[in-house]
């Protein structure tokens, strides 16, 4: 990817979620012409309220990124050293490189063949043991129960992989430590940076508290006034506080969110 970016300019990035938005920003910051293609309403539309999606779309456009929303790709063909993207409706786009940021599936066929229990990923207990004796799993492939959220999760982020891997290793060496950690993740989108923990999903009931509109604030993701996730928008050093709020799983009046963080 970095080698291709050195010598070529127009790039298409497919998907405007966590990975796609980061890659598009990185390419633009390195002087590349970027087309960011999304079949939804824009950058992070599965995560953010629509007004924030609209803000991010315009931020990227101001940085020279062509943001194409509600676009469905029919095919991608090779045209010499370039790639032609064919959209539904037969419009085309010719670029030097294509980056797909549409998500991944856990690589679990080996576990299925071994008879290990599967539930979205490789199901583990609180000690990260699989259904097979003396076999442990951790990281992106592992499905685990989160005590803080009382929900089964599979988390594809760096913090989870590191912490889970460490505890799985300790337990494989004879330890007896439960995985009750609530992992965080982060992203940098030009001058916007955020850290988040818990369930970050626009289908929940998000409440945005701006300290400076679109520049600094907190997004609370709620289910029946119980905070399930928190996203800290250019608000640093407060991820542990956010974890503690989520772990309490108590009803919080909307007006009290103003001073919660």
C-alpha cells in the first residue's frame, strides 16, 4: 500500500467506516487524489448522528477528498495498470489504486473443522477458553461475554487484542484470570480525533454534548437512558472515567449528561 502510494496519485477507498475513513485521510494528507465511496449517507453513518456525518463529509471535501455517498459498485476491472470501477447505473471511475475498507470476517474454518463451538467468532468463556480442552482464543476472532454490558461481543480493535492476548497467555501458563475488560478504540480523521468505549452504534439513542460545536465534546450512546457506549470527540484523558460510567449501567436523566464528563 505505502509503495503504491509513493508512485501513484488517484485512489479509490471503498467504505467510509473506521478503516476506510482513516485510510482516505492518510492518503489525502500525503497529497493523493482520493475518492471515498460509500453506499450509505457518508463517513461513519453507522456510528454518528446524521449531522455529524454531514460535518465529516464536508470536512473531507474541504481537504480535497471526493466523497461519493449512496453509491453501489457493480464491478471493478483492470485497465492496464489502472482499475476501472463500474457503478450501478454504469458510471465509471478510473484510478491507480483501490483500497477496500468494508470490514472482515473472522478466519475460523480451522476451528470449525476441529469441532470448536462457533458463535460469530470462536466462542470463549470468561477465562478465554474455547469449548475444546486446553485451547484458548483471543483478539479479533474471539467472541466473549462482556460483564459490563451483559452482552456477547467480538471486537476488532487493537486494545482488545493486546489485553485479551495477554490474559489468554497468562491463563495458558496456568493463571486463572477472567477477562472483564471493556476495550477502547480510537481514530484520527484529519484534525478530528476520538476515543471510544462500549457500544458505539447510531441505532442506539445517541446524545451529543458539545463543549465547542464539532470541535470538542462527548457522545453518549444510550438504551432506555442507560449509557452503553461513550465517544470522546477531541476530548482526551477521560477514557477510564467513561469506562466507569458504562460499568455502572444505571439510569441517567438526560439533563445530567451535561456534567457527566
